[in-house]
């Protein structure tokens, strides 16, 4: 037979478990200079906590760069945009693409056939959404930019399909 004391002990036990889960979770969140990619934890030069990222980015930039969201096609600022200049990472300011390599792929997202500097973007295998794709991230902060495909124009044959929200354009 259960006594009120027994139930009380049980409740205390559950509260302890719950409390340790919360503490563990807050510890995990403190380890904020890394980003999970392809099941591995990577470290990048630009280290900010998720709170700092949230405060320095707009909600759309945050969901794309930090949570790997994809903006709806044909809605981004730079989709039909062909001014001469340079595109920088909206999170850390790294130089990513030049307008001279931008082309209209008709896919609804800004498309480039080459990065400004090969080492400024990093390509990571991505098997999410039941597809095998190559994710493109900023090599300095790890921010999600988009994906790269092999159906681009010459001379590289690559199509870097990038979210406008990840980029900041500066006119030449
Ligand atoms: Zn960056």
C-alpha cells in the first residue's frame, strides 16, 4: 500500500532527475564555439554563443546561418540582383563571392560558379531531407550558406546555390 510519504519520496526522486537533466542541458549550451555538421562537431575561428548570434543577426539571418533554414525561392534580396561588387558573410564579414561569378540559374536563389577565394567556403556532405548534397558553409564562422551542385556553367561547372539571408553585398 502506498503511503503519502512514499509518493513524496518518489516525487523528490523525479524532481532530482529532472533537475539534473536541466543542468546537463545548460552545460551543453555553454559549449557554444562549435557547430554540428554531418554528425561531427567542428570548431571555427569566429566563436560566439547562440545568444550573441541571436543578438547580432536578424531572425531570418539567424534561422538560415545558424539553424540551416532555406529561404523560400524567389524571395531573397539578391535573387534577381546583378550589381557589381562583393558578397560577404552576413554573420562574420568573410569575403565569400564576387558579382563577376554570379549568374541567373532560374532556381530562385543567388547562384555563383566560384567562391571569391577557394578556402573561404567549406563544403560538407549533407544527407538531410533524404538527399545526398554538399552543404556550403563559411569557413570562418561555420554559418550555413546553401548547397553546391555540379550543374553550373563553365569554367567550373559548379552552382553555388546560396541563401540571400547569409550574404551582405557591398558595391564596388
Ligand atoms: Zn561567416
